C-alpha cells in the first residue's frame, strides 16, 4: 500500500466472485448499503478495473464477497522498495522494529521519535496500543496527553 492509503484489487477476481454470488453491480451496491458500507457502482467499477481504491473500501468489498482482502489484493512494491529489492514489512515486523528502538533507547539512555502516519482505518491506533503495551511491560512510564485537531481545534485523547 502506498502512502495515500490506496491499493489495487485483482479486478478479474472481484468480477468472478461477484458473478459466483449472482450479483449485478446494482445488487452489489444494494447489498453494501444493507451492510452499512455504501459502495457506489462507480467504486465497484474502479475496483473491477484494478484501479487504486481506498484500503477501507477494499476491506468492505472483501467483506461483501466473503473473502480475505489478501485474496483480492494485487501485491505492489513502491519504487523505493523495488530498487532495494525489499518487501513491505508485516505488522509484527513493524512492532518488532519499534520495540527494538525502545529497547535501544532504554539501554543507551538517548531519546528518539517514532513517526506513525497513514490513512484512516489502516490500524495506526491498534499499532500504538500494541506498542504501548510493550513499553509498559518494559518499564517505561506512559502518559495520556491531549492532542488537538489542527482543523477543528477540538481536544482528542491519545496515549503516549
């Protein structure tokens, strides 16, 4: 997945699975509304054309088709990773790297910053909760600080 939070689905698989369930595009859209997803026909056409769609939308399509998102997703590597011949990190590898960073901070006594960014719905909060659990178990103090939304200036609660 790229930084914009968009991914490509295998359009032929999406079409085939939709056909197996005897769903026209209109029926698929109606079924999505009943499930609370509200996917338009044009969104389904984008997915079936293997154009990039939002991660959350892809999750909804997989849910409606009753398959895993991994079964539908086209695996792409960003150009930066292609040149270095690296594959994307799994969630457990990301957590391991962050935990290793905290362990190094504790042993060296030097601070660091871990920057977490991404589109809504990709699991940033879950990642932070897992990382917070690790830091508590490792003896770090954890504080809950208010975070203000730059747009609305509303106070949000976050654990650091």
